[in-house]
C-alpha cells in the first residue's frame, strides 16, 4: 500500500465505510519517532525539505524524518525554521 520509505509503511490499517457506503482502507496515524541528530543545517533561500533530505539522507521522500526529528507536525510548520536538525538517517537510534 505504501512505499518502503514512507512513514506509513508497515503501520496497521483498518476498514472504514464512507457516508456514501463505499469501503476504504485507512491507516493508523504514525507516531513521530525522532532520530538522533547528525548535526544542523542552516537553511538558505530555495531550500526545500525534499532537497535537503536528498542531500543528507540520499532520498527526497525521507523528508518526514526531518519533521519527526525537529518535532514538527508538518513540513510547512518546519519551513519557517532557520536552523533544522539533520537526522542521522534510517536505522539510527
């Protein structure tokens, strides 16, 4: 259902019925899991989380790890930050 680099990969799912009677699969929301930080990155004009993630984590789809590690509920909430923590990456503890 989700790509292996998604924060939702492997989470429990359940079935819901919409108001029009259709059946849908939903996922239990992910609980943020902050990774240890490798350091910090000072953002400059044009920096987007996907580009920063590609640079530091080698995968633009792992932008959500920056959100989790900086305790930011959404990428937009983190967009205003000058200095963001860089997670060590997948498998870090």
